[in-house]
C-alpha cells in the first residue's frame, strides 16, 4: 500500500513591524513571517511538529535580517491554525459517528426485542462452536409471553446479515421462547441483529 506522508513547513502569520529598524538601511519597515511545520498523511495535516520559526524581511532594502527579540515576540503571538489537526479531527469525528451509530443500533435492537412483532427475524450468534456460527430465527406467533419461532435450515460459519438463496425457515420444527429468555439472549450477545 502506498502511503504518502511527511512534514511540511508553512507560513501561518504575517506581521508588519514599524517599531524596530532594519540594521542595514535603518528604515523601520519590516515584515515578519511566522512558520510552523506539520506532519501530514496523503497531504492532509495530522498535527503540528517542532517549534514555530520566523523570518524578518526589510521592505525597504529587501534583505532578510535577524532580530531574535522581534522574531520570538511574533512567534509567541501566532496561534497554530486549526487545520493543522485536520486528519486528527476527521478521524475523531468518524470514530464518534461510528460510536453514535452503534449505540443507536443497539438501542433499536433492544426496543425490537422488548416489543416483538410477528414476522421479526433475529440473526442469532452461536458461541458454542469456535469460531462462532450464525443462524436465523423468524417469529411466527405470539401467545401472551411465549414466542413461537422457526429456525433457518442453514448455519453460517461467518457473520451474515442476509439469508442465502438456498436457506429457508424450517416450518415443521418450531421452537418456543419466552420474552424474558429472548431479552437474556440479547444481553448475552446471542441476538446479533433484528430485522422487522
């Protein structure tokens, strides 16, 4: 995999200094450029690196000069731009979004388990085997607190969200569960998803 990364030095602020004179031409017309390096991946800034630096140019004679006290003063005044953290912000936002979506999905799944409806299909995880296998249960009838379900004919060796074209629900082999047992199965992580 090709990864383009590295560091880049960019100007973050420009100041005009009229209180200090150029040591070469004695004219008080200086321009101070403040720079900062950042680390980037695929040319997207991740975070700043190193310390700020500055260059001072005399607008009268056009020469670059060195006046440490002026450079340090403007380096302290310059704030690192927020875009230096672009990739960090993007990744953090993506992780927060994924956590939010997972919490929302878990909440919806819990609501559907708490209020079952005929026709609900449960994707079940069986941890007795190593690695885990998956199968489907379809809710066919509800009698008070008892749920009558049919299981899928096939058992899947990997995570699935849809039944295979050859799979079907076994109509002559119904299982009975209570709502309480189904909720306990959800808490144990056996109910992987609910489709309504």
